[in-house]
């Protein structure tokens, strides 16, 4: 059982015969140049004398599209000698900040399942109880059990949310296409159940060990409608099951009784609502026997089926099966095909079969199989919707280095292999320290008596397949990077193309892109940001409008990873804030008459400000219908903090114009951004009009002269700067007169200090040096900052200085007394409860109730945060 040296292991030939994975009689696959998989960090539990976390049996985990990971452990109390079944939820950027909840399940938890939005979680146990967990106040570290269902005393073996009808196909072969519509196309897919008007109905489906299928529907009024039906007339034990969906809105359930000598059964399940009751109809589909049981040489070698998985939730035609004995396993991939039935010549003469009239039958055919493997302990399937049919094996080989094409197999010796999900060919491999098998026989004998090896009992691939999370037999969480090139030496352009393609996918879908940042090195940042902007500018105006804030947030997260682009992070966050303020203030404008033209007051404001290039703010103002800008006095006063930020930022930008040659200064990119300067110009006009109604809402400036009109001065200089760069293709340098006037600003007005960035305590920048980071649940790490992090010091508030509410622009003091929440991505801090009752401010706060400016989730902070 020894492992040959790496030099003796030959690589699998592309498109050639398969090399058995970890075969006991065949050499292991090579360690290909460049790390195909490596450990990013591990997080483990603190060992306590009276209670400790131990892995549950079975152990389950789930990874959401928001990069939240849920997993289970059993909390053992040594004094009372009882087990508490715990559910833990972590954000991958702050894995130590674990939210642990006593699930309330009386038996071991068998299934965890995230919904499509990543904001709700299902848990099911071995007593038939299913619970739905939702975020409390949209906080990633605060969850509550809202609704549920049960099948009393019947363990749940498979669980899934009903399909919402949204399916986006990913075309790897078109990754170089200019249009997002060609790279990512919407596939016609029917929801499992629809309400009036075609709206998908929410709910879940579960399969129990006694062969029952139960469906629970969430009605709009919050009630749960549940129905239970037998999968077939002759009920039998179901040891393993999985659920998938068809494009026609049906559900397919695969079941096995655990014996490899028994057939794997498939059922079609149709759900409907009749007279306010849920109705379930089932139909038997073609079954299959594993190939290893029909092969005389292996007939009795693998007695148990240990893993049964559809390759994807929305691909019911392809299934992965794993059969095992005590020491080894075999994996098979099967596909359901339509095949023509042969027609006897007699009937052919009576009625010739032409074209589509030939009778067809559904039949399972094996696509590929492995040789003998080490015993498989866990399987993780990719979530990228890459549609590969049986005829796509050539395409699969041509793009075999793309990460979304692989599935992960974990073995009892501690190793993890990534294999192609159709051909089962090796793509990448990871050996843990415990999986390095000794070569000499004496050491082998000693190791066999030393006890079981540490291995993953549950694992999940991220939504871009660039990261793998595994929970091992000691309850420890490990985060692995999976190289976009699968460890093969690809040129920089190909690696960048993979990352860019997946960033675009996250931009279109709204998924979190943390796992992509794991692979971005400082020398890639500039190229990625530029190429991302180029691809964005190729899209039509409507799509650009939809993605405008998402691409800014994506650029900000990329620029954090390089010291040369660190100052631009400040600019991108400021731009997100500017866009939000502009949209909010414009939305408050109301037409004077109901029968107004098609353009809103905000659109007319933009149009007039772009046409009239006068540097006098009052001359621009008289071209507007001032009656559309009339608001209540209390509303105007409540907006003063946002108005003050606009005034302070314009003053800071103009005062920094003489130093524009330094790109490391925050605000540098604004000086050549005509669109952003145009927004500031529009807001200055709006503020000027509102100042006539309520002077106290105007921004406050500290001027050296009481007679100076600061708003007019700043608008004049801002307009001159805007005229230099309003046309993106014809940007001119500011003239000497403008620069001289900006040089005088510090002697005329007190230049404010800008609160550029919140303090971000995330882990992503600590992982760039590819060194393993060891963490502990519940204990913030005392990590030495990465060189990039030290660059932030000039732009963030030092500990002990007064804190600020980044969204409301309110000062909280050095030691805030109000409960606050912070963003899991950028670290933005804001108060948990609103201190305002004015409608306009509530409208502003409602924009960020679910997400931060950058799209990150909120997490509750302790009162004594620093």
C-alpha cells in the first residue's frame, strides 16, 4: 500500500485513458506544477474541560451563494452526559465569528439546505422534523427558527427547496464573447409550483427513510401547507436519496436501499394545489443497477452504495453513484438517454417509421467509471450551471482545466481529488499531512494500529468551484483553494480569463465573489480591474445601469489586494455613496402637476445640468422648475448630514486638484471622472434650491470671510473641472487659472478630514502569501497585518478615535452606546436601530436594510467594539 515518489507518478494524458484515482494497484496521479489545491485556513474548536464539540454522525454542511457556510456538530456535556445538536453558521471572511445555535432537534441532523437567495436555511433530523431558519433583522450572525414541518418518527434522508424557475446557463466556450447575454443565457425552466400570475411558490420537498415524500408550501400569509405521499405503492426502505428538477416543472427523486445488489429507483413527483390542499402525484421512472454489481469480477466486492447524487439540482438526467466496502470504493457516472425502439420488419412494411414517429424509450447508460479507489468519505458537487450533455465530452476535454467542470471526492486516507464530472478523469489532487502514506512495511503496520486517519466527513464546493470547505472527523473546518488552472501551467492570460469570467458571472447573478478573491495576486489586480471595466462598457446601457453599483463594489474589493491600488478603494467606496445619495435625493423630487411629461424631475435636472455649462450656480438654477423641489422643512433638515458629506467631498476634491499627479491620494480618480463630477454638480444645484427653503440644511463651511458665498465658489470651480473631463474620449488638463484658484482654497475655507474607510478585520488579505492560517472558533485572530493592510492606516480611523455611522454620517463617539452592525466585506459600520422617524431618512435607511453599500451582509457587533 506504499505511495511511490512523486517523480514516479505519470500524469494522465489529455483525452487519453483514465488513471485510476488512488488505486491500490496503480500509482497516484502526479503533483502537477503549481499547487492545484492548498489549504488557505483551518478553524477548530477550543477544547473545554466539561463540554466539547464533536462531529455528529452523519455530519452535514452547506455553502450558500452569499458565501455563508452552515455545518453541524454535537455538543457533548461531560457532566450531564447528553448531546446537543448544534447548527453553526460562519461567513468565510470571518470564520472565527461563528454563530452557534441549539437547533432544538431531538435527533441527529441529517440534512442542511440553503435557499436560492442564501438567506434561509433548512435543517432536517432523524426524527422527521424539518425547520426553516431565517436571518433576524438581516444579520448574518443572528438566526431564528420561523416555520417547519414534520413526518413523525420518520428520518429524513434527502431535502431540497422547490425550484424557483430561474436557471442561467454558463457557456465556457464563449468566455471571450463581448456580450454577457452570450456568455450567460437564461434557460427556459418552469418552477416546481406557481401561484397566480406565474409567480413561483416557495416551499421544500423531503424524502424519508420509509419511502415517503413530503412537500411543504409557504403560503403568502405565512402559513405552511404540507402533504405526504408514498413514492410507490410498495413501500421499501430508503437509505440514500437525492432530489433534482426538470425543465417542465416536475421533480425527480432517486432512491437506494443501500445495497448495491438492489436497483437504484427513480420517481417523477408532480406537485399541485387543489382546493387549498397540496396534492402529490408520483410515477415510476426507469431504474438502474450499478455496473460493478453486474461485472462477474466485482459482483460481491462492493456490497453497499454509500453515495447517491444528481450531478446538479436542475440536471435530473445525470447521476453519480459510489459503492464501497470497508477499505475501497468505486464511482460510476450514469446518464439517462432517449433511445429508439427497433420495429419489426413486418410492421415496417405495414406502416413505415419516419422521423419523429419512431417509438422512443428512456434508458440509463453508464458514462464512465473509476477503478478501485480508497474508500470515499464525502462527495462535493459543483454548483456552476455548466450544461454538459453526453455529446459534450470533446468540449469537456478541451476545457478540462476549468474548475466548474470538476466534482470533489474525499477519501478516508485524508486526501481530496477533483475529477471531471462526466469522464471522472483526474483534474487536481490534495494530500493532507495525514494522507502521506509511508512506504516501508513496518511503518504501515504501526500506522494501522494507531487509529483512524483524519478525513473530511462532509464537504462543499463554493458557487464558483474555486474553494472547498470540509469538516473533518475532529469537527475542524478546513478551507481549500482550488486553482483556476487546476494546477497546470497556463499562461497568465488564460488564468486571468478564468477569473474574469467568474467575476462577470457573480456580477450578473449577484452572488458573492469572496472565493474568487482567494486567487487574485497583487500583480493581477490592475489587469483584472481594467478588463472588468472593458467588458462592462461593452454591454448595453440598460444592463450597465443595473450593474453600475455592483461593478464598483467588485473593483473596490479587488483593489484592496494590492498596495499600488489601495487608495482607489477609498474612491470606489465614495462613489458607491455618491450614487446612493444622488438616487435618494432625486427620488424625493415630485412633479408639480400630475399630468407631467414622461421625464421625471430628476431626469430633467440631469438633462438641464448637462446642457447648461454656466459656471454661475444661480443661472443654472433659474432654468429649473423650482416648485418641483419643494419639500417639508423637517425632511430637509433630516437630510443635512448627507448634504454635508456632498459639500465636504466637493471641497476636498477641489483642494486636492493641485496634487493630482499623485495617484496614491484618495480622490484622485474623481478628478478625471466626468460622470461623478456631473453628479456632484447636480446635487450642488439641488442643495442650493433647498437652501432657499431651509438655510439650516445647507452644508456648513468654516470660511475666512463672512461675505464669501462658499457654494457659488465651489460650484464655479467644480464646473470648470467638469468641463475638462465631461467627454470621456476628450479629457483635457485643467488650466493654470483653475489650479491657482484651487491652491487658494485652503486659505479661504477649512478643508475637512474625510472618513475614508471603515476598519476591515477580514482574512482575505492575510491569505495572499499562501501560508496556512490557523484559527479558532469564537476567538478573533491576532494576525500580523499583511503589507497591504498597513497601507490602510492613513485612511482609517485609529482605535480610540470617535467612531462614525458610515451610512447616516453621524458621530457615535469613541465608545458607542448604541448597538451597531458592520459589513462582512468592507467593514462599514452603522447603527442597528434607526434613530430617525422622518420618512425621507427611513427611505435612505431602507436601501441598506438587507445589504451594505458594497453588497456585503451585515453582522451584529458587540457594544464595546474597537
